[in-house]
C-alpha cells in the first residue's frame, strides 16, 4: 500500500474547487482529494463524477451514522460513484459497520476503502465522559472503537497522527491510519490542537495524511502539496 497525501477540498462550490485545481493542471500526477459534507451537499454527486473523470482519487468524507439498513443502502449508492475511500462513525456499532461494508461491495467484489471515525478530535475527554457517558479515557475509547472497526472488517480509522501508534498497536500494522491535523513546522496551527508535521506523521506510521489549509490557503498550493509529498511519501515521487 502506497502512502499518499489527501487534500481536503473544504470549499463551498464547484467553481471554487475547480479554480483551486487549476493550479495543479501542469502536473501529470493528480492529487488524491477529500470531498466533505460542505461541498457534497452544495454540489451533489456530479461533483464527484467530474473529479473522477479528471483522474482524481476521491475520499468522500460523509461520516455516515444511521441504522444499518439505511447505511447499507446509502453505501450502495456511494459505491456506484466509483469513489476510492469513504467513512462511517464507529459509534454506529459493529452491526452498522458490517452493513456499510456489505452495501459498499460491488457485484464484482471490489469496493472503496472504508474507514471509521472513532472519537472526533474536537471531542475532549471531559465532554466524552460527561455528555456521552463514556466511562473511559479518550485513548481507551479510541482503541476500543478502532478494534470494533477492525472486527467489522473495515480498512482503518481516521485519527490524529499522534494516535496512529495506538491504533496500530490495537489493530495491527496493516490497519490504516488516515490522519488530519497536519501542519508544517513553520506554520500556524489554526483551530487544530493535536497536530504534527508531514515528516513526523510518516515516522509515527500514518498511511494517509489529510491536509487542508496548509495546501488550500498557501500562496502556491501546488508547491505546498509537493512539499507534503516530499516530506511524507518521497518514494512515490
Ligand atoms: O485545514 P485542515 O488541514 O485543518 O483540514 C483538515 C481536514 O480534516 C478538514 O476537512 C477536517 O474537517 C478534517 N478532519 C479533522 N479532524 C478529524 C476529522 C476530519 O481535521 N478528526
């Protein structure tokens, strides 16, 4: 499995997204893109189809969390979009994750990668314990949710890069750690708290880094993407 950098396209319109991608046209390598709820709900599945036609791989970050039957049926629709990666909340239970996998698997047996959200990085241990009544440390909760995802047959989890080792220890080295919270050493943290650099994420064991503003808000986004690739997965260049 090749490591890669996934650019978080946190834009609110197709126009903004295509303007951003115009800066990458000169490169034969098409960046792996993350489409989140904002862009998907604004532009719909046609956005995904267009980006796939342009040659991009797509992580569709819709974080499904519903009853198993609804998730199964929705995943069947998403799988038809030819996406490369998508996700669910592990809190939906093992039964829901099994249903997601079933829905995602195409008639020929292929399917996009499926990863789980454990605890959102915006959820503090205090709020998790007091509001969600989870009587565990945040690390225990993350490792437990990751083990549930692994048991259901998912491919990995989204987590902070600083949690990648914890996840690998709980679920094995092949279980994917897809990690946002990436910043260059010389840059602002913005609203991210548990952050690290692309090079450190590589050392810790991330499989994919998800990078938004350090690339999308850079004066030269293409150069910032290349810097991430050079630091995180130079062997793919
Ligand atoms: O701009 P920035 O690099 O902070 O963007 C990170 C991306 O990863 C955003 O799309 C954000 O929603 C997403 N994400 C995150 N933390 C999580 C899950 C997803 O930052 N736990």
